[in-house]
């Protein structure tokens, strides 16, 4: 078996917190909550494609369900006069009602802006996917994206890997570009990771992004645990 582990899961409870936070209390509720969370994330991933969504956090209380969408383009999600957020909340509530849950919770939707998109792996991967779907040369896309990311003073290292039918070739291959350090096995290393697939005429192209933002020590309470 491979020894590679997910950089986010590797640091859960150390630098990272869970993105779904609730307590079920019974096996039936546990199954229902997991299925609901998966459906919500699948729905938002499809609906907000191109909105540079970093991640989605889900919190539950006894009767409430709070969904927090972290995005670099909050205006696209909220819409003019809040119409987009209202329609999104209505569609989410309709989806929950159609799932035949034991009880439909009161839904709350929060849209939170990501202040530094160039240091966020999911948003950087979204930028690469957007450029690849516009049929731009992949090597130019990788180089320009890495230059843009390294211009951010919080970033100490970045690695981007793409795999698939690159450059309209007849055979699938993998290419990657790296700059700086990516200490994957260091627990205190603040490494953000994301993987997204670009949809192209010849098939999918997978995009993986690792971003190293320095080390977090026990006495450094100023750094966010996201």
C-alpha cells in the first residue's frame, strides 16, 4: 500500500478542524447526517462551479443546520440585492425536503469572503481549471499560476500537478511544476491541498495543488485553523 496521506486529514486535530461539526447520538441519525452533508456538498460543488469556492463548512444544532460557504467571489454567490443567496437557500431547502429526512432542520446560509485567494489551494486549482477549459497551453497556465501564487508573501512553496490528455495528445501523461518547499510529513507545516477535474473535449484533466504557508507553533494563536 502507498504511504501517501491526505495533507488535510494528516493534520486534523493538530492544525485543522473538521469541516462537518455535529453530534448524532444514534446510528440512524449518523447515517442520515452523513448522507445529507454529502448531498449538500455535491449540490454546492455543481451549482457554484466557477465561483472560486474554497470550502464548505456544515454545523448542526438540535433543530438548525448552518452552511458556511467560503469563496473568493462572494458577489457572484450573493447576487444583486441578495437574490442569488436567497434562491440558493430556497433550492437547498427544497432538496432537503425531497430527501425524506426524519425532520427537516431550519436552514441558515452564510457566505464568507476569502481574503487571500492566492494562498488557498482550492481557489488556485479553480484558476488552473478555468484556464485549461479555455484551451490555454497547460505549461503557460502552470507557470503563470505559480508566479501569481509565489507573489503572495504568505506562501513559502507551491506545487501544481496536472494529469490527463494534455496538449491534445494521444496519450495520457502527468506534468508538474514546483517552487519553494512542500514539507508534507511535518505536522506543524501549514499545507493547503485541493484536487479538481477540468472537463475538456478529450476527457478530464486532473489538477492537484499543494501550497505551503509556513509553520504553525503551539504558541502562535494568531494563525487561523482552516
